[in-house]
C-alpha cells in the first residue's frame, strides 16, 4: 500500500509543480519557535485593519521585519515545566 501511495503522491506533485512538500523530523522542537514567531507577526502586524491593499500589507510586513531585526529579543519560554504523577504528565497548574 505504501508504494502505491508514494507513487500517487509523486504523480500528483508532478502535475501540480506549484506545491512542494517539506518534511521535518519529529524531533524538530525549533518548529515551535518558528510557529511562535509567526504568531507574533500575526498578532502585532497582520490583525491591523489599516491594510486596505496587498501592497500596504506587504509594506507593513517588511517594516515589521525591519523593526524586529533592528532590536532582536531572546524568546523566553514561559510555560511551566511538566510534572509527572505515575504514568501521566501534568502541567504545573494541575
């Protein structure tokens, strides 16, 4: 079954060259940081109703990038560590 699906995926991708698959390892903890960075972008720049045109949105994003890179700040994870009780993991607030 896996060979058949792999073949079907490859055929589909060849017919749709616009799409690219990116595989990341399961231990990619850094993806959480990337997702968090995009959340910052969304919360601080993309939710502003001041963008009426795509060019205004692009300019706003580029400006935000410039400001972010001019004064970078270390991201500090603030979620409390997990505790273990027997076989279950609990967050610190449980």
